[in-house]
């Protein structure tokens, strides 16, 4: 083997290393670019009024825009709507998802459980816009109107498979001895699940719930067909309601309101990233 | 469940009203919450009107700017008290629904807005506009454009038409005009709330189109006049039916309604052959059911709906139209509408005496 | 609580998933039936007409199927040169180090950004750049949408592929090193052949993601109902036409949109199942 060939091979190896480092580093660019843009254009909008006042009407925004004044109002209607719909969705999705995940973990060899497991993947991969259509057919049409309930049903359908998956996986990696000791001490399966397995898996399940919430909080398409949006701060669940991502979509489509878009996006982005980081931190802590 | 919540809601509204220091002047009935949906074209005007109405009458009106197509669908599904539409219902659409009443609320113009560096004034004829949107005139320095605009430096760049991605009364007004002035347009594309434009790019709602135009060099699009005014986007001077080049103003829009108006007010006033008329002018309507007892609506709600419409037709409201870049209704249209409202019933009994 | 009752409760809870899935298919099929019956199933899929002229309504899904496939495949092409290095970085070169965990946090955060914010960024930042560079005259279009889609799927593909790269047995790699192979050669000759099917399946799953992405595409693709004739031209994807027109459509158009939804659902379901089966196989090996 001659020297130049070895040199070439070593050079290739080095080139590859640098290439990979460079390209991998480049993927951080969009994150920084998006964070930077939203932060720079949005931070000065965050004020008390921004979180406590509803969105202005097109007329008020237009007048303010023409006069060159800052747009009055905020996104309180969206924040309230997001919280209401998310709250309702979590209340239903968490128990359902955890029980379903427990069933899959307990019966991992069972045919029915395998089937359900496949369908969970399927549901998780279903585009959110289709969840919107389905909720429209199931809830909006029979109720004869858009509502917060419909919006939360859509969010719930999207959260369930995520929670099922995380619960199932967390329970499966618990040491089998845990369950065996519980059973040997005379507990029945239900007691062992409630008193031993679920508490032991709590960290993982909680992380999963946080991630599920962060995943659906930014969903826009399904809410367009279900919650519709509303410019009032509303607490009723059978009426159209707004949500932060819906407001961003509204602002995107209205140049008079466009100034508000960055503040709203910053709020949503910080919320989602905070949830993500918390989940990651908890997962790490729980793993130790 | 639904009823419990709506009664809680009404209670909340009542409390809010009471705490507003007796703003509710309507002694005859309780304050109502009305909901409507539809056109974005008159949205800023409706915002002002509904806010004033809430102060004068105590009734709250929630209006969603979902586009004329969406508004009419919501009315057909009977989930709203009224629909806003820039296009009157066709005979076919009317035949598929229970009887409705059209009430014009104001007049407006669709402007042809553009984004061209350094071009302050652009003159266009109807046929040229049709050919641009049909993709036949592709470049800004096309000789038909330069012939109309001597001395204007039009760039050698491709024209980017911008249009609506949703069903829209604005699209109807615009294509109705194009179909009247261009046989080619009538045959190939026709007039409607949604038309298959062959090239360019689409955006949602009037404001969305205004936004894309202001963000895209060398683009041209059609929007409700107030959105172009507010965004300070320049718009073209259009040649009308008698050959004058006219800018959209309250006067030139009003001039378009000089002709006769049918009893049900369903009429198109585009390409009007009156002197000084802006050719892409139109009425915008609120559409309600003739029989107001549907989907469990109360008589009070029906009364509130009619109060609202009468309020809109009043001189007090019509005078503020031009303030928000619209034009007031001609007297004839107001008279006809008042007459039409008398035919509106609740359980078969006329609501207005 | 006895064991039997406990089992029953668990199974009833698990039933929710099949019920929802069945309901999805049932509702989509019944509501799409009108469109299929009116135009014929095959004709609906292959017609490129989307015209709502009253009295002569013509609805076909071809422009949207084309738009969807174009954006998704293009996004895949754009994402490979970044997702593969990230996967190698995290799964091989700097495996288990602090740098790797920073990079995977970055990609996790990238995955967490809501799609509407990706859309905003694409519209207000990327689009003007493309216009200034004269790459695309109107800025919006298939190309713009797929560039942003690519960024969105990088984290997903990278973390999945890294998992498979990590699973390559150490003794295989060590054997190659002891024979004098460089790291680049180990990656090419050992890691790719062994982890290849797993890496491939992560790309398949990523396509499933890209196909159904709604808001980003709606904000960037230009929303015209034509078959895109080049990657710069505007179009509509299946998800974006639904987002654009579902709110106002009725009768035949509504049914046609739901039919498009059904087609989209079936395509994504198929791709997901194929991907999952491939992953299961790859894990066993």
C-alpha cells in the first residue's frame, strides 16, 4: 500500500468529519433564526394590555394603522380560549390515554393489544387537518355550530395517542421485579398498577403529557373548523372561541393587525419551548 | 347542557349590561346577542356600526369575517342570525333555501391595487385587467399597458396576479365586471365567488390579498377599497363604460347606483354607464330569513335583528359610511329595503307594524 | 377491585383507539361518498379540474395530489444533507458527549416549534430572500413550502436514524478498525449497510409527516388550484386546499374536500404502516 493512498484515505476521513460537523451545526441556524426573528420583532409588544385585552376590531386596527399608532388590544381572548380548550382536552385525554397505555403494556402479547398499538401509531400519524374534518362532522354539525367543546375534542383526539405511547413505553421499561414483588406481597393487579407501577412511572408519564400538550397547543388547522375564533373574551363552552394559534392565523391574513403577530408568536413559542425543556429536564432527572 | 350554558351566557351579558350604567336603552325587550358571519369587504364598517348599536340598543352583535361564501353557508345551515354577502344570491341559490330578504347596507368599490416601484399612477381598461388576470398580458412593459400609460416607466418584469383563495363576494364583483367588459373572460372564466385564475398566487380574505400585494413586488390584485386605503397601497384608475378614467371615491361609487334598482335590491351595478361612475362598484348586503323562527330563535332575537337592520338603514349610520371609505346607499335602496323588512315574520306574523 | 374488573376497565379504555379510528374512516367514507358517486372514484383522482361554477361543478384531486407529493418528496431531498450528518454526529462521532446532547436538544426544540410559526418565518424571511435572489418570482410556491417542510422534518428523521446508528454492534465496528479502516470507511462500509434499513424507514415515516403538514404549506405554497408545472410555481396540497376551502364549502364541494381528506388519510396511513413495519424489522436485525 503506497503512502499517497493512505494520505488520501485519511484526508477523506477528516473531510467527512468536518463536513458532518459543519452540516450538523447548520441545522441550529433555523432555530436561532426563528427564535431571533420572533424575539426581536415581538418582545416590545409584550405588555400588561397585550395579555389582558382582546383583539381589536378591524376598524380600530385600521384607524390605528392609518394614524401610525400602535395597534390597541392584545390576545387575551386567544389565551383564555387556548386554556379552556386545552384544559378540557387534558381532563379527558389523560385518564383515557394512561389507562389505554396501561392496557397495552400489561397485555403486550395479546392480539387485541397489538392491534390497538398499531392503530395508535396510525392515529398519531393522522394529519391534524383530518382530525379537524372529523371533529367538524362529529361535533360541529350535530351541535349546529362551532364551539369550544368541538375544539377541545379535536385537541383531545390528537393528545390521546401521544399519551398512550408514552405511558406504554414508560411502563414497559419498569423492572419486572417491581410488579412481581407487589404481587408477591399479596396485592392484586389493579392495586399493584395503581400503587406501585403508575407511581414509579409517574415521571415518564408526566413528561409524556407535557410533550403532548406542547404538541397540540400550537395546532391551528383543526381549530379552524371547530372553534372558529371569536374576538370576545369568552368563558362559555358552547360558543365559538379563539385560541392563540388561531389569532396568529388571523393576524397573518390581515395586514392591519400584522403588528400583533410577533407578540402572539413569541408568547406561543416561549410557552411551547418552556414545556419542551421542562419535559426534557424532568425526563433526565427521572432517568437518574 | 347547551341551554344551561346559553342562559348563563345571557345572564352574564345582562349583568355586564346592567353594570355598564344602564347603557341598555331598549326597554321593550331584553338585550340580545346576535351572531352573523360573512363578507370581509364591509367588515370595518360593520365593526363601527355594531359597536354603536351595542351602545344605543344594548344588543351585542358578533360578526365573523369568514367570507361571503362561508356566511351564506352558515345561513343555510341556520347557525347564524344573518349573513353578510357582497354577492346577492342567485335564483338557483334562492330556490334551494327558504325565502330570504336582502338588505343592502352600504356601497363600496373593488380596487385594482398594485406594487410597482416608482409608479404613482396607473391607468387600466377593463379588457386589459381581464387579460392580465387571464394570463394573456404577462409583462408590465406589455405594449397595451405602455400605450395606456405614456410617460410611465413600467418595468420589464413579469406580472404577478394576486387573488382570493376563499370564496368571496369581492371576487364575484370583480369577475362580474370582467365578464361584462370582456367576452373572452365571460366565456373562459365567468363570474362567481370563486374563479379558477390560471396564474399568480392566492391569499385569504381581502386583508390577506392586500398583505400579499404589499409584500410582493410587481404584483397586482383586487381588494375592497378600504384595505388598499388603509395599507396605502396604490390602485389603478379604471376606464368606465362611457370612456372616462375614474378613481374610486365616495362620489364615483355613489354615481354608479344612479340607475334603477329592482324591488328585491338584487342588482349588479358594475360597469354602470353613468357619468363619473367608478366601474367596479357594488352594494353589500345582509341576508336574513323571511321567517325568523328557526333553530329555536326567540322572538326577541328576531326583533333585535330587525332593529339592527333598521339602524343600519338610518341616516345616522349611512352618514358615517364615507368616513370608513365606503359610500352611502341611494335613497331608493333605503326605501325599498324598509318595505322589504315589513315582510319579515315570526311564526307567520309580521314583526314590524 | 378484583382482577377481572380491572382487566375490563383497561380493555374498555383501550377500545377508545379502535373506536376513534373506525369512526374516522366511517365518517370520511360516508361524507366523501357523494363526490365519488358523482365523479367516479378513479375519475375524481385523475381529474385536474377544480371549478365551482354553479351548475357545472367539476372537482378533481389530481392538482392537490401532485402538489402534495411534490412538496413532500422535495422536502425529503432537501432534508437528507442535514439530517444524515446530525444523525451521525449524535449517534456515532460524538455519541454520549455533551456536544451531542446540546445538538439533540436543538433538534428537539426545532421539532417543538408550531407549524404556524414555521409558516410565518417562511413567509416573512425566506420568501423575500427567494424573491431577491430571483429564484422564484412571486416567492411563494412548491419550492418555498418544501424548503421549510425540510427544516421541519430534519429533527424527526435525525433522531430516529441516530437511534439505528447507535444500534450497530460495536464488535463489527471494532473489527473494521482493527483492519485499519478509517472512520469514514466504517460509516460507509459497516454502519450504512447495517443500519441502512432503519435509516431508510425513518425517511419513509418523515414523508408521512410532510404529506399532512397543513399550515406551513398553506401559508407558503401560493394556493392556486393548478398542477404545478415547475418547482417554482404555485399550487395547493391536499391539506392546504382543505384548509383554504373547508370553511365555506357546501354540498358537492364539501364532499369533494372530504374525499380529498380521505385520500390523504389513506396515503398517510399506508406510509405510516409501511414505515412502522420496516422499523420493526430493522430493530429485530
